[in-house]
């Protein structure tokens, strides 16, 4: 098993002759992710291929079982990226494929690659993992399909594991008891078991409150776009403590939004406390005029400053401008009859 606790020590060292001594005055700035575009190669086989071709190599390769082999010393330059400066500024990791259509890698390969990537980021002080930044796909440097699905369908999972190992190895993710833990910088995660490998992802109820955790296990605040029990994705709002907000109005950046009893953001026409409101497709409460053109309709509504729909009345919609609205809130555009009750109050309006 590779050792990442000090100087990185791979499971095996099988050097290739396909490399350049030193780094031509450059220092390591990022890690490059590759796939081998071949199934079944181990460390010895890929070294033999590189020695024969004398055209390419990488610092490390990882086979289908997750075994890490080092081929080029980190102080030297591997021929991996197709650009000389990129070769000099990077450490490259080849991942064995377990399929050709699509070019996926096995879970063991992905896990070892993520662990090694995190260890190298820490060793060279490159900072928190960022895809396209300090962790780059080969295709970002030259026109190529490499690294296959590690840049596509497996990318989110790969980077989640890189982040996980980075957090464990830097101590920002505790490995102590179950419960809440913080990185000391304002971010929180919830450990569900005895090891740091057991943590909440997605929805999790803690006490009597619901929280949402991203793929790396960090608690989310503010708006979250997520599904509930494999349903459609909806918008939810988590307060500053991370707890789900439900069954209330919230003000966000000057606009008002209404959350349902289960917490999801409402849209369209909704009734609340005996009044009708309209929430647009972004959930924002509408005030003033709203034109309903759905399914061929041509209906105008008016919502007062509180957002409540105006209906069954004559209402001043602007300086000296009066409009009539029926019981359904539709603006009336023909002759209307106004009914006044015995007390002198308007009691009805109809076409």
C-alpha cells in the first residue's frame, strides 16, 4: 500500500528511460490527470511500452487494482502533456481503464488516484483541490480525449474523493467522534460513524432539523438545488445555521420568496393567509402588473405592494388611473356594473 504520510512512496518503482532530467528551471504548479486509453496494463507493462516508444511517460501510473507505480522521479520531467512547459510544471498520473466504451476507470483506480493527487497537492503547497486549476485534465493542455470519463461522468466523484483525502490529510476533516465538526474557517460537516470516512452527504436530519451536505460532506447554507427522495430537483433555503427553512416568507436580496411546509420554494399562484400571490419562475414574489399568457390566455392581474392580488374592486394602479378587477383578479376591459351595499361600500363588480 502506498505511503502518503511523509515523502510519497508508491507501491512499486519501475523506472522508464523516457524522461528528461530536471525541470528546466520550472517548479511544480499543478497535477495532470490522464487515462491510459488501454485496458489491463500494469506498471511493468506500461514501462515497457514507454521504453519501446521513447515518446511519452508519466510520473505515476495506477492499475485496475489501485496499485500505484512510480516511473519518473518528481524532480525530473515526464513526457506526458504534449507541451514542454506543461511537462516541466506538472506531475502526471496515468489511470488504467476498465472499459473502452466509455473510457471509465475502476473504483480502486479512482480512489488511489484521488489519494495520490491530494498528497501531491499538499506536498507542493498547491492549495485546496480545484479542477481546471491545480488539478487539470490532459485535454486542458492539448486537444485530446484524455482523461476520458475522469473528466466526464466520473469527474464529480473523482474530485469529491480528492477533496476528501485533502481534508483528512490536512486535518480539516476530523477523524474523531461522530457529530458536528468544523475546519475552523466557518465550514461544518457531520460525521455519522467512528471514522472520517463516514459522513453525511445530501439530506440528513440532526435532532429535529434537516440539513443538506454537498458531495464532499460540507454543510450548505443559503439556496440549495436538490431532489428529495429521488424526486425532481427543487430549490430549498437553508438558514445561517444550515437548517432547512419551511412554511414562511423569506427576504433575499430585496425580493420575497415563499417556502412550502416541506421547505421547497413555491412558484406560480399560491394562497397564503386568505390572500392570493404570484411567484414567478424564479420564486420571486410579483408586485404590480402580471400578464398571464399561458395556454393562449391574455389576462392581466395586479398585485399590491404587499404582493396580494387585487380582486373584485376598482383599484388605483397609478396616479389617477383606476382599473376594475373581477372576483378572480382578472382586469376587466369592457363595461362593468358596480354594486354598492346599504352602507355605501362597493360589494361587487361584474361585466
